[in-house]
C-alpha cells in the first residue's frame, strides 16, 4: 500500500525555522543489533488546547456575516474582530489582503463557511485566531478544505482554532503556501480525507522559512467505508514540506495517523501520540534527514511506522533516507517499525517494543539501516526482534 495525494506526482501512489536544520542524522557506520536493553517508556508531552488571548487594540469590529464580507473586501490589511455569534456565507469567506481574524472571545464566533487565506497577489501574514468552524456543506469551502492557505499568504498562521467537518467535508486545514506557516493549538475532527495538511505539492520544494506546527489534536478522519481512499487519503496529519511538529495527538484515522513525503526534508516530529489507525506513521516519497522522536504508538495500531518501498535497482529514489526514529514506545499488533525494500540509512534507536506478533523491526532489502539500544523484551512469543523477511500482512493469532 502506498499513501499520497494523487496530484503530487504521477509516479507516486501514494517550531521554529532555526530548529528545522537540527534534525538528527544517523552515523555513517551504524550498528544493526538484535540485543535487547532495558528501557523506560519515554515521556511524551500531550498537546495544549486552545487558550484565551488578547485582541489587538484598534481592531475593526464586525457582528454579522455581511459586515465580515465587507471588511474582508475593503482593500486594507487590518485586524478584524468577530463578535460572538454565527457567521455564514454561500461560499468561503475570502481573506485576500492579509487580514488578521480574531474571535472577540475564544470560540464564540462560529463560522458555517470556510475561509480562504491568500490570492494570486497580495500582502503576506494573514491569520486566524480563536474561531470555531462548524461546516457541513462542501460548497462553502475551497477545494474541500475549511481553511485553505495558498498563493500570496506566506507567513500565515492559524491559532487557537477548532475545525469540525461533520463527516461531510474533506479537509480541515490545507496549507499549500507553506512558507513560514505557523499552526498552534488546533483541534480538528470529523473529516473524510485529512485533518491537517501542510504540503506545497512540489517534490522539489525548498524554503528558508519552514512551517512550525504545535499542539494539534486531530481525530475521526475516514471515509464512510474505511480504507476506500486506497491509500491516497484518510490521514489525520499530512506533511509534505520542511518543518517542525511538536505535541500532536492523532487517533481514529482511517489509514494512517501521520503521513510524510513529497518534500519532507531536514524536519522533526516530536511528542506524537497515535492510536486507532492501521498505520501510525507512514514514511513516503520523499522523506529525508528527518527525526521522529518521543513517540507513543498504539495499542490499537497494526504497524507503528511503515517506510514505503522503492526499487533502487530501477533507479528509483528511496522513500525513506537518512531518517531517525528514536525514543519511541510501540505497542502495536503486528510490527513496530517496518523498513520496506530500498529504505536507506534509516536508524531506529532507544525504542520500546511491546505486543508485536511478527517482529519489533522489519528491515527488508534495506540499504545501510541501523538499530541499537532497543528494548525487545515485550514482544510476543514467536515474534523476533528483527526480521529481514517481507512483511506480508497481519500476523495476529
């Protein structure tokens, strides 16, 4: 199975900027050890919830949908404060001028239509803070996303925001303009395809202003028939750009908790709790020089981490190259970490494995992968610390 947004590239089936260059890299000479060492469960921080904030002085106040539309269309870049109430529109509200939207009080402005940040041209820095979205009509979104960030909206931000798709909307937050994007204390639930996506849809994308996400709570992302997206959706968190993620809790995800790929380079995912998903973290084309650390995966997960396969002999690039998986607790049914064919220089260390029926680690036709200082004492009888066989599916008794 391969995961990916279909439009990324035909051959794919599918919190700060300075921190992004700090992703750990495996040593050149790595150890491949099946020796079990006793380890404590790593401490994994949980995400904070949306919190109150101060509204800017002199902000423009609105109290109706008509006033909000007018304020967004006045051609000025300004702070707009939404009074408590419900705001609706036949189509998504359009923030083309870099306006900063605030609820007067956290969560009291409820939007029944989405918001688009950006345009073909305009000021950067558009933002949303404290709003609650409760959208059930896909026609009131752009490309199926309640909040859509694109085009001119570099250095945009979404903070202290709740997104509810009522099981009818495809995506909560879709960030195509990832330059300098910041997302903090976001709760997203009940979507058909994705909770949060940060992916410029360009495998060659590079930036000096990586995204920064922190304190994300994402749940209930799946199609009516779970898995019917054929690996192209049903991911709670989808990452395809250089950046950092800190403190994320994802659960009840139709296919995977966290997907990485496209142009995920030199990045870091830290303090991730993942449960109730067939796959915890899916490493796809192309995830390179990225660190995944302080992970808690399971118990309702089949594969903790899955690195997608590549046929290097045919000139394909590895899906996973130079990545580090460390300080994790994997209580998964089948396998903790599976490194499929072509996975290159990927390191697994200081991880605790519990309950696996097949293997703690699978390393099938890998290239220079390493694993050491892991605790295999909790795997099931009949399972092995490391298998070099191909993982063919569930091995549960």
